């Protein structure tokens, strides 16, 4: 019984550490200057959800209860932070649950759009899904660039041993080629 209490507390710290790396990666200016995401609330949300998806997808590949629990805790932090962010933006208390629900549905939409292309390693299909979700235009260059980053980042996360995640320590693929 005591072990499960301490594991839960340890997981809380680890999930916070992991979520912190997600937020730090999603805040990199290059997503707004080089990938064409608008530097708006929704643009920042989209970049954040991409990275939450990538991390949770990676943890889900383990097929272990511990990894699944950690993934859920990271997702829960994401949801809790949505609530805080919406309130900080001045959204009224009665509107926060509706806005949050809409944003979470958007996250689940990303899972539907990106999960299969990522699993099948189909960069073309991923590019199409990215264009449809984020860019909606005939110029596929930004979508292709993001699909390449998406695949390379996924590969990086997969190559990282699960023990690194359990310690809350891993590095994202940095677009400049340096570790983050």
C-alpha cells in the first residue's frame, strides 16, 4: 500500500517534468517563424497538442501499465493547464468547461488524424493530414516540413529507452540539431 502511494507521488513529479519538456519544446519560436503556425492562442495550442500527442503516442507503444499511467498523467496535466490558461485569458468561469471540452475534442481529432500515418510510417498521408488540419491550402511545403519534423521527432522518442521517461529525463529533437 505504501509503495503505491510513493509511486503515485513519484509519478506526479515525473509527469510534471515530462509535461514541462513538452511545453518548452512547443514554445520554440521556430514553430511560428519556420513552420507557419500563427502566434496566437490557437496556434500555440496546436503546437502544444502536437507534442503532447507525440509523447503520449511514444509512451503508449510500450504496452506497459506504468507507461500508460505516465501517459495519462501527462495528458491530465495538459488538461489541467488548459483550464488555468483559459482562465488567465479572461474566459469566464461558466465558459471554461465548454471551451476546454472543444479544445480536448480537437486533441482527440489529432489522434484520429495522425495516429495511423505515424504507425504506418506514411509520411505522405501524414503530410495530407497535417495540411488538412493546420494549413488547408495547395502549398504542401509547410505540411511536408512539419511531417518530416513529426516523423524525425517520433523516431527520436522511440529510440529513447523507456527508463529515461520513467526518470522524467529525455531530449526532444531540436530543429537546430542541438539537444533540448
